[in-house]
C-alpha cells in the first residue's frame, strides 16, 4: 500500500508541480518546445533546490478531476521509469483535487516486472509526500484516492499474470486473499459440482481444458437493511476461441480476458475500504476456453442455469455463457436491488468506442446518467450503447430458446448485451463491456500497456453516489 505523508520533511525527494497551458512558460521559464502545459507534457530538470517535474494540466478553463489525475499519472510514470519510489507533490491551488492527484500518481507509476530475471527491483510508489498543507477534507480525499488506486493496481497484478500461472484454480486461491482484505465469506464450486448444479454455460466453456472451471462467490453482508448489489465478472483465464479458434496474432492478449472478474474483486475491496453502505455479492465464473477433446462444438445445444437452452453458433462467444449462468444464479439466490456485470466481451465494442471508454448497457435511464457522470469524473469513462428487440431478434434459434451469436457481424456488442438481458432477472441491471478499456493493445501514455483495472473506479464511484 502506498504511504501518504502530510507533514514530515521530504525536501530531498523529487517534486511534482502542475502548470496549465497558459501559465507554463511563466512558471517554468521553459520554452513551449520544452514544456507546453498540455496534458502529457512533462519536463524533468534539476535546480539547486533539487529535482522538479513539471506536468501539464491542459487549458486552465478545462481543469478537472480527470485532467489533474492524468497530469499526476504522466509525472509519476516519468519518475518511476527513473527508479523513483518516493515522491513529493506540490498541489498548490489544485489541493481540492488531492484525491484525483493521488490516485493518478499511484496508477501512473505502476509497472509489472514479476518475471524479470535475477532479482527484479520493486516498482510503483512506496510513498507520496504533500509539500503544501492540505485541509482535513483534502487529506481524506487523498487517502480514499490511494485506497482505490492501490486496489486497482492489485487487480492489474493479477491481470498481468501469465495464463500458465493464473488458471481457474489459482483464481479461486487468489480470492482467498480478498477474504482477508474485506472480511467477505468465500464459496467455490469446482467443475464436477457445476455440471450437477445446472451451470451448463460454465461447464461447457471449461470443458475443453484440463484446468477445470470454477464458480467463485464472495459475500460481504453487513446489514440486512442495506441494499444488496450483486457483481458478476467474466473470468476467462485464457481464451483461444475454443474450436472457433482465434487468429494467431490475436492470441497473446487473451491472457487479459479475465479482467471482468478481477475487476469485481477490486470493486469488493474498494466498497469495503470506503465503507459504502451496501451488501455486496461478487460472483466470478472462471474458465479456460481451449479446443480440447471435450470442447463445446458449434451446433451443440446446452441448458443454462435458469433452464433456457442455447444453441452454440460460435465457441468464441463464450464469455456471455459464463455471465448468463452467473446472472441467473444471482437473480435466483439473491434477488439483488442492482446487478452489475463486467466483461471483456466484444471486439465490436472496441470498434465503436476505442480503448478509453467502456460500453454501458442498461434499461434504466437514471442509472445510465449516473454511471456516465461517475465515469467522467473518476477517469474510468463509459458511454451508453443501445439495447433493443432488433438485436434480440437475431438471437432467436430454430433449435433452442436462444443462440449465442447473431446471424451477422453488425451490432455485436448490443447483441451480446441482449443475450445477457435474457438471464438477468427482474431487478435493475447494468452491463459494462470493457473489451477496449480492460485490455488495450497499445500503451496509453499515462498507463502502461496491459491490464488496466477498468471498471473498478467506475463502479466504485457509481455505487458511492447511488448509495452514500
């Protein structure tokens, strides 16, 4: 965990300072070529008083939580590449953004090097010292920002773990750590139990691998009077596409197809750390989708947890099968006030929204507005995409109640969401497609390529606004 220091002497540490575009030259005495003040512009230089990192916040009129978060992330990443693990921040007039600055710095400094040879150096920030005094509210915001960012980085560590070290059984073992972190109770169902209990989707997806599937359930119930929120996260530890094999060039990044479920673990940690007054159920359907001798075949018909039958059109449309079973189980056992699922689900969502906005699907206009605003403010943005009978129509099957993929490639993200809607039950529901945001295939500048922990900040902030 990153230590925050608000008082002691830290004058020997590298100092991060912020400058808007209009004031960049005045404050830094640097030319526009050396430092523009735009977001992503960073100047690193030494003076008699020590090392200073200037980082741009963009136009002053557009300064926001997110612009300060990004500015801090770019600066901290620059410092971390030079080996700095303890930094000092002069928030100046930006002290009201202390929470965003803290979280940005911790997220930006993250680097994964677990498997480097020899004795790899420790990475990430060990401590942040604030050079200017913060008031009580600002200190609280900084502490909360650190808790959320540390939780996100824990998710990133799990997400970046290679698939031979992160099988379904290992995911279940890792969930035990969240029992200690949050006080939740843990239940794990193994492959032979899942088939007997009617989880036809989870069993079918995991049937092609010798690493059998799991269903991981964490319950954090504090007060029966509080609302119950249920989370479900697609957790495919490696997705080959099954018999509908992916292209070779696409396979490398499929170790990140588990990010929906891992985000659920991070949300559980954040909700607990911030004391958001909800009872939380976190459900991770975990499987490895491989083309082994027992793998599901296109043309198969399987029976899901709620009794609906599904014709398999594409074994690479497997994540919705995992989530459908999880959502049906949640609806039957918990009847939650709100169900939220997260998944690296469709390439179509990436085509539509790129890598910095999550696809948001819900029938509830109020929830859509709340999630959108929460995402913009916390830097984990989302954009609403449509549901509708026109998408559901393409999922009709002549052999079964549904088929798991549409008859055309168009509107794939909405068709996948419509498939899930058939299993969600009667309560309020939000589906988040993090295929672009959870596993971007390029470096984002403020965050290295790889697992991002997308959805953790978004859902945490949405729940805080909805229930606090």
